[in-house]
């Protein structure tokens, strides 16, 4: 009887093992068949998949119930699951031009695997990168965009995975379209910037690359990154004519410093910039609470010189500091020049001080949105009684600590146009409690948009608009809107840049109705 029990137990174990192996074989066969039906030369036929949704839905269900039986099985399975769920989201949204056009594409928990719901970012970062620490994953996980390494029409399998990972890494790093060399400069995909730590744990980036290169790159070559191409990696049959002219980042990889190093972009480690920006605001009129203009009968001028330094800690974090100098000149004649404030005279109607100084930090919060950045500056008031309440001097600025958080984003349109957006909450914290019992805190939230045109590699023109509301106890207590024109010029290519602009305050309430004259210099060290 005991022998029969042993025999039954052995048969049960063998049976379960056989079922597990068959299930493993079945899932990879299904994925492989799906890839071969819909992937051609690294591109996906989303349109065709859309017309055969039951096949995709069936595959997604199989992925949802599959349980890997080994570490190697889990790695291969998750790579395939990531790629299939990328395809599913794009098919669900199709027609679509880019995965970035799908809200929450990488962060929504839509991937039913391993008995849980994951987002694409969680599969990549928590289940693969964090656990296995293999940089080759970046050459097999395909995010649905042309900037990714191409997707293959073979399933990744446990038995072949190590070979497949190495082969795909070699193919990418020996591809002149993916890794570009010009002179003594290497242009890499922004993947190497977003995940820099994966490639530089025990070596330099070029040393990692050379492990897989047929022709090695000299280690003293400098590194730069070409813009990521976020257009969908869609297969288009040769008999279909693409009528729409699209922006090709390949044509823009040597983009000039004016266009490339917008405020949205961070510097790499050791790179830095110094900005010297001057704003002169002059007014003879103002807006009443109902928006009507009133003539003040004199001219007031306020000058701010902002000195900014920023240096790259790494490609995701920059740090620096600001020093602000303020000058004021009031009660001039209406016909007097606004530029008289630049005489920096010492009279009862003029005043100049080093007003603020403080640290700043700039980050990219989302690695796959490299042109979205957050910068926070904390300014500490240095001059005494800048509001002139005790010393009888003209109002210079607020006697407050100021926290400024700037959210930057830019978007290129073809090769010669660019949109730039900025939202900047300002929080003022009065040094002393106000004598009228009001709050020490007040807030402003300026929002700006710039549209730029690049006629040459060293010159740009732009138009801008800004809306600046100031909030009080009862909501917005004052606001203004300004529009203007500006230009930038690289005086020394890649080193020194000059900027000038002019704006007018066209609408407002409880605010000035003036104009600004602006000039700045920018030194860049790359």
C-alpha cells in the first residue's frame, strides 16, 4: 500500500511539472505567434491589431493568469508582458501619434501580471531593474516610440534570454542610427541620461558601450544626447503615402545651444551656467480695481538685476544660487527717461540695495519627460526695511522671504519652432507679523507662454504672454497681463548668449500699467 502511495505521489509531481512546462511553452508560443503576425522590421501594425482585437484580448488574459516557475522564466515573461501591454494601450487609443498623448500611459495600473495590477513603470523599475540590475533590459523593453530600440518579432524565452539580451544590446549599440559619432563626440539616446546610474555603477558610459561595440569608442570622446523621438513606432505599408510632414529629431540632434538648453533642460554633471538678467519696469499709469487706467502724473522706475548660477550634480539634479540687486527711482517727470534709474543715485527718491540671496535646486521628476523640470529658489531678504515703512526711503521690494517654484516645459514644433510654458507659484513670508493683523503669508502664481522661431542656429525670436495674479484673503486682490517680443543671440557659439526683450502691461486690476525693458547675458560651460 505504501509503495502505491509513493508511485501516486511521484506521478502527481511529474504530472504537475509537465503541466507547468506545457503552460510555459504555451504562453511563449502565443506571444511569439502574436509578434510574428503584427510586427515587421521593428514596427507594430496597430491598425491591423485593432481590427483583430479578440486575438490581443486572448493574449492579455493568458498573460494575466500565467505564473513563472523560475527566475529566468520571470524575467523573460515580464519583458514580453511589458511589450504586450505597451501595444495594448496604443491599440486601445488608436489612432494616436505618440504614447505621450495617452494620459497616464506609463503610470496607470493596467498590467495584470503575477496576480497583481502593475503600471508599466512598476514592471520596469520595481520588478526588473530593481531586482535584477541588468542594464540590457533597456534594449528589449520597448516603450512604443521610435526613440526606443526596435521591437523584435520573437518572444523572449527563458532558454534563450541571456543570448537575446546580449544580441539586442549589441544590435542597438552598433547601429549608427541609435548611437551616432561625429568627430570626437558621441550622441547617445536619452535612455542613457534617464537611467544613467544603470550604466555607470562600476564604469563610465563609454566603457559600458564598448563591451558591446564591434568598433570601440575612444574613452576621451565627449558625450551628448540627441532628442528622443516620441512618435509611435507604427508599421506603415509601403503602398501607404504619409502626407503629414513630421518633426524628425534626427535632423535636429546638433541643435544649437539657444534651442537645446532651454530652462526646461538640466545640465549634466560638471556643466554649469551663469545668468545675468536685468529687468527695468517703468510706469506712469496704473489699473484701478475695475480695470480702468488712471494717470499717476509722474514716472516710477524699478530695476532688478538677477544673478543666477546653476551647476549639474547629475543629469537629474542641478543646484545653484541667486543674488538679486534692486534699485528704484520715483517721482520723475512723465517725460523723463526710464533709464535714469540706472544712474543708481543716492537721493530721497532713489535707492539701491543687494536685496535677496538664496539657494536653488532643479530636478527632472519624470525621467521619460526630460523637458519637464521643476526649479525651487528660496530667497532670503538682505536689506533692511525695503518697504520704506521706517526709514522714509522709497519702496524697493517686499520685506519677505520668497519661495519660488518654477515648472518648465518646452515642446519643439518641426525644427525651427518651439513652445515654452512656465507656471511659477511664489510664496511670500513676511519677516515680521503685519501690524494690521493680516497673515504673514501671501501668494502669486504667474503663468507664461513663449513661442520661439529659430531662423539660424545662433539666433531666435520669440513672442510671450504672462498672466500674474496676486492672492489675498478674499481671492485675487490684484493682477496684470503683459505681452512682448524678444530675441536671443549666441555671441560666442556654445559659450556666450545675449537676450533682450520688451513687454507692455495691457490689462490688470489694482496694479501698474507700465512697460519692461529686459537685457541678459548667459555664460554656458559644457
